[in-house]
C-alpha cells in the first residue's frame, strides 16, 4: 500500500508526525506499506515550518511544492497544479490529508480527480461558520473523502447527518494528542524563561491569528489593552505572528503586562502552555492541548468546531468582545478551575488505529 501524506501548514505537521511513526512501526512488523511525504509549502517561514520537522523528528519531505502565500484562490489553485504533477510522477493508492487548511481541500480534489482514494484525518468537525475558510475546506474535503477518521463522536454524528455511510466513519481519537503525549518528556524551557522571570502559574499565554481579531489595527489595540488590564499581576506571553506584528507597526501600545515574543517551536510552546496559569487564544487546536494538560483556556471566537473541549474539557468560548472575555476571566479568577476531563480516545493511540484500519481496507 502506497500512501501519500500531505502537510501544508503548522498544525498539519503536528498531526502527521505520529501517523508517520505508526506507519514505520507497521513496516518494522513486516507490513507491506510505504509513504511519501509531500509538503505543499503553504507555511514557509522557518519558525512556522522547518522547526516543526526538526523537533518532531519528521523526515525531510520527499517533495516540497513551495506554493507559499497568496489569496485563498491563488494558493488553492497553485497547490492543485503542483500536486497534480506530483501524483502523476509518483502514483499512490491513497492520499491522506489532515485538518482543514487550503492544502487539505486542494489535494483531496486533485486525488479524487485522478481516481485515488482519500483519507481525511479530523473529518467531520464543523463550526457552522461559513465565513471561515476552514469550514469550507472541511465541507468540500468531506464531500469527496473515502475514509473518515474522527476525533469525537460529535464529529462522527455530523458526517452521518451529511449522509456519509456509517461503515466509512472511524472514531479513532486525536492525532494531535498523540504528538503531545509522545513529546511531553521532551518539552523545552524557552530562551526568555529566566529573562522574563517566568515561573509555573505566574503568566498567561496569548495567541491571536484570525482576521476577525487581528486585521483591524484599532480593534486589535483595544483587545490587547483589555487583555493587558485583565491580567492583573500576571505576565502575558504573546508569540506574535509576523503578519500581526506588521499590522501593529511601530505603535507605542504602553502595555504593562504583555510581552511580545517570536513564534515558538512546538517543544517550547508546549512547555509554555503546560506551565501557564491560563491561555487566551483564537485557535481551535490549542483548546485541545490545554484540555489534555488541564489548563484553563479562553477562546476568542463565536463558535468552535471542537465542542468537546467545551463540554468535557477546559475550554470556555468567550466570543470576540474583550468585555465578555474580562467578565468570564473574572468569574474564573473568583471561582477557580471548573471540573474537566479528557475526551474519549484521546489516549495517544489514534495514529495506530488509523494505520491499522487503512491496512485492513487495502
């Protein structure tokens, strides 16, 4: 069985690492399976891409399509053109895509048009928000997928509502959590830890990248000032994306608690999350990692495609207003952590289940 694995952006790298390990384990056991790793180049900043390959021991990609950035249409089109050539030159039995970035959808479409089966890892998750490009990517990918691997029972139920055959849906758990468990004993203190006098529980992690939160300079400044105020005596570590940094420009924000740092590699970032007091983010994936590590998470979005992080885990959905964030964060300070659990099958073995299932299908 020849599998082509597609990775396009930072979250993808975290998800493919354990899948590759699971394939290599099967190879060691004598299974007739091989893989080819294709990096579309959707994220090309070294801090956002190469570092993850090094830290997570992901082998060098067999092919880098070097698509880089552009508008949604430009990037998607460029990925499709390049991936079509890749598949023509390197035929395979299955294309495995992960997550919901442009590379996920673009490569799934190309594979199906060449009559190659598609496996989608993290299938079925839905936010219900069609203004998010990721939601469109999910829906399109799932409409042409052959093997659906889900992280939760709610994702499986979403697929059933869309008319997917039950026999093609496999609830396997969360590959992102596989990576977390495989690397928890390797996480590293960042270089600025001592300089900023960070200690376990004395700081908050902030990440912002969604256009609704960062694209308009004045609203971003007001958001940062509001977060700076709610932090009280806690430092706020903000690994700032180059694009967000450019929006702020040289503005003097006069912030008391927020410290801007460079985007972090996986091992440094997980160290920061594990030892934090709380996390404020607009990322879906981080709400999964905080749930497993038992860290309170406040998600600045109006919806989430990962409802289990809210109903079972440590995540609180706060919307996009800083006033609501301050209110809910204040309640957390008053009442302490709420009871939370780790969702079913988030046990570090999702990748092994995926490869086991694919080998029985071949």
